[in-house]
C-alpha cells in the first residue's frame, strides 16, 4: 500500500503529516531560564531542542529569560543612574534582557531552517496591572500568535514582561518568566508547559544534601506549591499557583540532558499517592520571641498589624498558654532579610505592646514534610517528631497545614534532619 504525500491529501485541521503518518498537532509552550541561554552556544542548543519539538509536528511557543547575569547588571545600571529611580523606567531597562535573548533565539532558529520571530510582551499583548517591578498578569491575547502558528512559525516570547493599562512596559518580579510561560500556555490552551532548567526534575529533597533523593515522575500542584514556597527553587511560586488555577500541566526538565522530567499535574492524575512526597527546607528564616507579653485581647493585632504595614511577612507563630491570664511568650518567624527591620519596629513599640524582653535568632532552619497522602493517613507528625528526637534534634516551633508539617530547628542539624526524615518516610532511592 502506498502512502500519499501530504500535498496530495487534505489534512484535517489540527493534524500534520510526519514520517508517513498523520499526527494530531498539539501546542507546547517551552520556557528556558537564564542558565539555559547563558551564551550563544547554549542558545544554539535551545534552538535545537525547539526544532525537535517542531519536528514532532507541534505548534511551539518559547518563553525565554535574560542571559544569566544580564538582569543583575541591568539592575545595577539603574541603581547607579538613580538611587530613587522611577519604577516605570526601571521596568523599561530591566525588561531589555529578555528582548535580547528572544531576538537571538529567533535568529538561531531561522539559521537552522525553523521559521520564527520574537515577541515582546506588549506585542502579544500580555496585559498586567500597573504595579511596576512586580506586576501581575490580568489577561493574555494569543490570537496573533495563533495566526502565526497557522503559517508554521515558532513564537519566541520575551518572558518576565507585559504592558500596563497606561501602555508602559511592566516586569513581573524575579522568576517572572515562569509565570509568563504558564499564563501563555493557559491562553493558548497548550497541552503542556515545559520548564527547562539546570536540574532534570523535582526531587524528593535536595540531592546535594541527600544523595539518596529520588526524582519524582509526577507531583501534584498543591505539593509543588508547598515545596516552592518552602525553599525548593525549581519553580517560582506564582507560576505554580497560576498553573493550578488554570489547569496547565507543567513539566520540569533539564536543558542539558535528554531525560524525562517531572510532571506537575492535578491530584486526579496520580493513581498511587505517597503519604509523603518530598521534604523541603528553608535557611531564610529568623525567629523572634517576645517574652512576657501582656495576655489581653488585641495584643496580637498590636504586634502583627504594624509588621504587615511594614511589608514584613510573618510565617510560623506559637503562643504559650498563660494559665489564669497575666503574661505569655509569643514566638514567630520572619525572613532573615526582614529580621533587623522587625526587631527595630518592635523595639520602638515596646511600651505599647508591653513585653519584658525580645530575643531573636537567625541560626535556624525550617524543615517541612509534604504530601497529599497526609489527608488520609495518621501518624505522619508522630514519625517526624520521633525521628528528630532519636537524632537529638530539638523542635523549636511547629506549624501544619492539610498536606504539610513544618518544624523550626537549629541550623546546624539541617543535613542530619533531612537525611533522617528522608529515610524514615521511605523516600530513599533503591
């Protein structure tokens, strides 16, 4: 039987002809971070990866970050030009790094025979609010990119940027290219959003500390969101939140190795759910204890209200029980970067808050066990506390959610705690 050529038959919409077979076309969004496009050699490597996806018969949109180090250099230029700079001009300067990468990748694709063009955020357009430096995406209009898909063209999109209601360029904050990619994938109805990084997937914990860590084949949005917010640097938190809200399947994989990555998907896609899927840690923690705070209505608001007004985020909170009223101790955590500001603010309100002493410590680390299986299994907390106790590790603060248990411990025990917990929950690789 002879197979007719693609030119001799009418192709149904959404199909293509590859290697003598009709294949249903999919839309794939690929995102490449700064290390993946650090120089021209790596950009050429990215172009080859994009071509491989095009050769599979898919429509492809590529979102790129600035070349490694470029954004920091641009931020330095702005700071040197004007210490109290106009944030609108800051965005105009800092967003240019992605523009360079997008243009270079489009040229590299054209050089290997792949039709491509670069797109700035405002050209699509990607609409945002007008909070310059940390804008949020409000809408994406993908019609022009879809039109170019019909002409067989790859869209190379500058990540991290959009356009405000006033027509000014905005940036989405550090790590914003992940968010750009997920938002574009949602608007295009993409089958998948592939995030290419310098790691080959999501691991049960940091493999640099725990050599027996395993790469996960799949992880739920909720688990990934917890891991991202608790210190795992694989994906930006906002991008995971957007993917979960929009139902975008995300794959994390390596730019430098041709191996399967980790799919971030809805819980329903995972048949056998692990009780604990991963263990995260964050060294960006500092503990503050207010000793003998007056135990009365409104005292917590008097402490945490001013901290919130100063944009100081408070995480874990523990208040000791005060039998019969009187005074109580209140312990909470902030980021290390915010510690000095928080201490100064609280010391300035000492008379109003009425506490005896303030103790602070930045030599702590937060360790968290995460897993959707916790919802239906008892004993997860007991295992954590017993394991740490057996290793002589004292727990300073505890907080929980439906799929997470976090503890604050002395920083010197980080590696011991991670390895012990990883083994205790059966996460070690064979």
